[in-house]
C-alpha cells in the first residue's frame, strides 16, 4: 500500500510538471510545489539517505530565504513576504533531487522528456478546443495565468523535450521528435498570441542542434550555413503563415521601442512600466522597496490608475521587477539563481550525462532572460518551480551513485 501511494504521488508530480500545465497553468505548478514540500519534510525525518548535494544546490538553499528577508526589510507584514514564497522552490528542489536520485530504472531519463512533449500535444488540443468552442481568442490555462504564461510554459516544455535528442536513441527518432517539438511549440505560441515568446523560438531551434553535433562539425562553415539557413526558413515560414501577424507585430514593436516613438498602446504601456521601474530603482538602489510595493511605486506617475485597477500588477520584466523589489541586492540574487549551476559547475567531463547537464545549465538561464525581457517569469509559480525542479530531476536521475545503471542507460557524448 505504501509503494502504491508513493508511486501515485510521483505520477501526480510528473503530470503537474510536464503533462497538464498548458491546461491548468498555475494550479499544475502549485500541485508540484506541495508534493515537493511533502517530500522535503519526509526526508527530514529519514537518516538513511546519503545523497551528495551539488554546490549550486547549496547556494540555492541559502539564496531562496534571502528574498523573504529583503522583501520584509522594506515593510514587515504578510503582503511584503508572500510573493517570495515561489523562490522557496529552490529549497524544496533538494527534496525533489533526493527523491529522483533514488530511482534506478535504466530507461527513465531516456524517455522522461517525452512527458513534456505529451504536455505540448495536450496544449495544442486544448487550444483547438478553445478556438472551436469560442471560449477565448487566445490560448489561456483554465486556472491561473493568462496567454503569456501559456506561451512561456510551451517554451519551457519544449526545451525539456529537446533533451530527448541528446540521449541514446536512433537518429530517425531524434529527428522526428525534434520536428514534432518545433511544430507543436510554434503552434502554441501562435495560439497564445505572445510576441515576447517569439524571441525564444530561434534558441529552441539552434541550441539542441549545437549540443547534439560532434565538436568537429561545429568547426565547419557548411554546418553553420545550414543552421542559419534553417533559422531563416523557419522565420520566413512563420512570418508567411502567421495568422495573427505576430511576427510582423514583433518587428514593429522592436523598432518602435528602439526609436522611442510610434508605439501601439500595449508597447507604450510596457515602455512606461520600464521607465517607472528604472526611476524607482534609482531612488532605492540598494534593497529596493519590496515585492508588495509595485502599485505604490506607480503613485504620482502615468501608470497610477492602470496599476490600481488591476487585481495584480507587475512591470512585465523580470529585471525591472527584481530591481524595484530588491534593488542591487535583489538583482544579484536573481542572476545568481539563474547562473549558479554554471558558476558552481562540478560535473566531471567523463560523466555519461555531461552534455545533457551542460545543455540544461546553458539553455535555461538564456531562455529565462529572454522570456523575462517582456514579462514576469521568475517569481511566477510555475516557471519558478520548473527552473528549480527540472535541475533537481535531471541531476537526481543522472547521479553517478547508481553506477552501472547510468552507464548502461546513457549515451556518452563527451568526445
């Protein structure tokens, strides 16, 4: 009975992380967070586990509570601290890591990325249903989060899915899965109507190819010509077949922001947000004014009425949000969260999953920085959970403690 419950909870966790977030949005992330909390509490009462923690996980465990501290320094109270809860995912990731490091199934890591691909497929089905039933014009999760969150979830699931082509599968399977991932992701971004998410598409196209190709190929001019040609074809095809004219709108937005004039209403609003955020940062540069203060910061500015009318307000940029909420200290903690796995890299080059780990440690901070340019990502429940937990899952399943299980199941990609 005990094993049945453990396996059921494990399945619910995977479903929340990878399979149903396109439909349930923030609720899926909340489910994974609660399960990880249970795992972590349970592990505190065990004495027989002896799994080594990696340096970046120790750094994460120290950093996450500091958001509570710096947010409460500006105003002690529940409102000043509740938005820091999501960063506790980086502490709970220890429980997730230890849980997954106990699995000894050889093929687990080999096929886990397909869970995320299944999540993309469910997202496309859900988007079709919303269109057919005329529920909403843009893809939107049922619970928590809007269309922009849906697009960002699609990008994150696609990134995890691409790990499949780095593993021990036939070239035909890798090519088929890669093409399916790209098609599903582009469809979801189109359905969601998120222009900011478009910026991440070229990264999703190129990064997996670079990591899967032999090093000698990467020194070939012909290979790079083919890669850029494929990007060009993808961009042209997307622009040509784009029903909502997202690509052309994105180009117009970027040019208008660069010129500082001719912006549409949505772009101008975000431009104003970034200006107000920058001014607040200049006035409170050290520890900011707390995550709860976003509406207060807009008082006396052109954003005041807009900010007060909404249920929740942020500056539509991770850098702007952390600059206002935590000042220089908040920004340093934010960048340390993102880049800790690379800064404190401790995986030896002869590790069977070296390239998989390196791929994840490189692509994730890049994606979060790009997605966070135009919207809130880190600090939102699902994306924050996904960042912390996917590192825990990958590092846990590929721990060398499992000896031959890992070596037999992995494709050595070090050469």
